[in-house]
C-alpha cells in the first residue's frame, strides 16, 4: 500500500514535470519571436524617423510616438513572458525536487542548520534540524519568515487540543490543493530573500516618519517644483530671463543636498528590495483570491483582507513608490528629476504617507504570508504521505498510543513498524536489546511521531492517540572542552535539569537512551535505578533504552508502572539476524563480543 501511494505521487509529479517542460519550451519560442519583433520594430522606427525628418514636424512627432508605443508594448510583453518562463521553471523545479525527495534525496531543501540548538529539550536528539533532518524532509518554505515559523512548529509543538485540531484541518485542506500550494511556492521561489531583507522593511515601517512631521516639507515639495515648472515654461516662451530659472534650480538642489543624508538613509532601508516587495504582493494576492474553509486559514486570510484595498494592492503601491524612488540611481535621470520636481523629497513624503497608513498592517501581512508558507510545508508532507494518519488528540488524561509506528525518515520499503502504548502518569517502558537491534531508532520513532502529532501533521502510524505534553530527551550528551565539562558531567547536568522540571510539578514525556553512560557498571546500575525511582515518584512518563538488564527488575517493584520491552536478535554461528521487532520482556541475547570478532577488533 505504501509503495502504491509513493508511486502514485511520483506519477503526478512526473506528469507535471512533463507539462512544465513543454510550457518552458513554448515560452522560449515566444520570447525569441518577441525579441526578433523588437529588433524589427527598432530598425523600422529608426528608418521611419530618418525619412520623416524630410517632412513636417507633426509627421516626425507622430512617427516617434507610434513606434515608441509599439516598442514599449513589446518590451512589456517580453517582460511578462520572462516572468512566465521563470514561473514555469520554478514549477518544474518544485515537481522535480519532490520526485527526488520521494527517492530520499533531500539535497534541494534547506536543512535548517541555523536552528540547531544543543541546549534544546529534544531537537538535537530527535534530528529536528541539520543535514538529513526532519526539517529538511518537510521544509518547502519560500519566505524567510516561513522558514522560521516552520522551525518553531517543530521545536515548540502545540499543547492545546483546539490549536492542534485547527492546524490539522488547515493542513488537510492545503494538502488537497496541490495547484495552490505549488503556485504559492513557485511565486516565492522566483525572488530569493534573506532574513535581513524582511527585517529591514519591517524596521522602516515601524519607525517614525521624519519629513511628514514638519509641514514645511509638504509645502516646499508642492511650491518649489510648481514655481520651477512655471519658470521653465515662461523662459522657453521668452517671457522670463534665464536667471530666474537658474535661481529655481539652485533652490531645488540646495533643498535636495540639505536633506541628502536622511533621504539616503531611507533609500538604503528600502532600496533594491523591489523584487521582495513584488513577491509579497503576489503572495498576498494569491491568498486574497483563495477561498478557505478551515478556521485557521480563514482567520489568517482575515489578516490579509483587513484593508479595503487588500494587502496585495497596498504592497504593490509600496513597490511602485520604491520603483519611482529608485529612479535616482540613474545619475542622469536623478539630476533632471531633482532639478525640476524635487524628486527625492516627493518620493520620501509619499513613502512616509504609506508608512503611516500601513505601519500596523505590514507586519501582520508578512506574518500571515509566513504562517501560510509554513503550513504549505506541513501540507506537502501530508500530501506526500497519504498513508500516514492524523492522531486523535486527548487532553483529558495522559495517553500515548501508536500502532504500527515507524520513523518517517526511514525508507518505507525497509521500515519496520512497532506498537507503543503508555496510558498514565508515572508509567515507563524500559527497552533492552543487543547493539544495533533498533532501540535508539525506536526511541526516536516515538519522539518524532509525538512531535509531529503536536505540530498538527499526520504521523507515521496506522493509528495514534496522544496527550499534548512537553518532551524532554537525553540521548546524545557530549563533553565540551570550551566549557571544561566531561561527558559524565554534561549528562548529569542534563538529568538534573529534568529532575528539577519534574520537582516543580511540570509535565514531561521523557525519552532517555542509556542513563549514566559515562560511569562504571556498578555505579551506573545503582544510579540508574535511583533516578528511575525519582522519575516515577514525580509522575514522569516515557521510554528508556538501556543495556543494563537489571533495570528490568523494576517492573516487579512497580507493577503497572514499569513495562519491559525488548528487541531480540537471532545468532546462527557467526551470523547475526535483526528483525527490529519489539517484544515483551527483557532481552536474553547480547552481541558486542561477536560484532567485535566480525570486525576483526578482537
């Protein structure tokens, strides 16, 4: 069944790749034709202009306007076709990358390395971030804000049943709308952005206007250019001496130079961000045109629709203002515009009017886009794994049940699934087993599916029921030369952190792999038993893997609280067979010595 689902998704993505390959080919042909037409029109324009010079001025003017209009039309057509080509290429890449992902190649997606936090309660042990991580497996974000929100969804799972269920419904709705998801991602992919781009725009929007606070600037921006234009007309008509126009131009440049530093500061904040603004405008418009039925998506869309013009149009207006402001980057154009129209001052006044009107909205608009961007990633994961199930959320009593659960990063063709169940506080499963038998993988399977369940996405299981709770793990403790910490001390610090949390009455689902690995066997046995007693006393719940089979005796001391489970192996002479299935009881077979012999160590 799993293979069937995967193959059906591959067929869909393959078909879309073929479709966009043909579309790309067609657009390239059109662009070549339009480029040829532009050349023909330009040469015809030059020839017609030359011959029209022998006629009257009106003919010259008509020829110039006519050909200029046609040429500008072709330029815009070419620009529109180029954007369509970029869009089609992005859609091809999306589908091609999804086919690779289904074949376990995640190299096209950001791994979230910047979100790695060694002090996090569980993300390091659960491979949430980094190469070949769960984040990389899920991440399809196209905005910097979306990537941050997705990281938060995986590292800070929800604890509210209502919020989880609302997100589940949103993920289900978006998962079923492949076209919308891919158009959204493609739109975002065309224009790359950085965290700095977004932060700079938001910082400018949140700042205080400088020029609008002084009414004199508004008067100057209207009066001086008006006088200059009138003077120019009168000088051309011979009604005023040139010195008057020179005086007006001098006044304009004096005003421009006097405010140059502040104007440059504003331009630096928003300059060269046209593509990012147009990107957010297009993403906003996609959301505005989409009808949603999931409560979370309806609520998010309301944040985009909070202005009568809509977020998309408002952001386009800002992009238009910035496009006009960027005219100053052309030295020749900048000199002319600032000489006649006080262009810099006109632009910053319009920008500050936009800033005052939308300062409270733009942060919300970008946040909504980022939220939907992150939900797109969760939905893509759900779409690619239709055999996974959304867990039942039970916030009335502690219960964690997974049937036929597996790790989502494992190849489905080789994945071995197991059951897991804990249904009260103070309950633990102790997992014993030989080396490489599957203990650590099973711990991560339980942890990852619990994280995914609380993140509002389907889990790799045939059935799941979870009680939302914070997770705490200790599996990969390491020493630190910089902190002058030994491995054992680092592990003790981690366990102390957990003990303090439980003493404060806080709930945690606990996942521990081999308690007290850094000490001798007798010490480890005594310390592990004592720590387990404390965990039970403070009503901790979870799962612990160990090679210390003596911990299994706790099942008799705490009947109903401790349950022994194990991974067994089959040894046939010098051969070892692993089935990775979970069984009741304590393991009876170990394999360290045999593995060392097979590797030629002893």
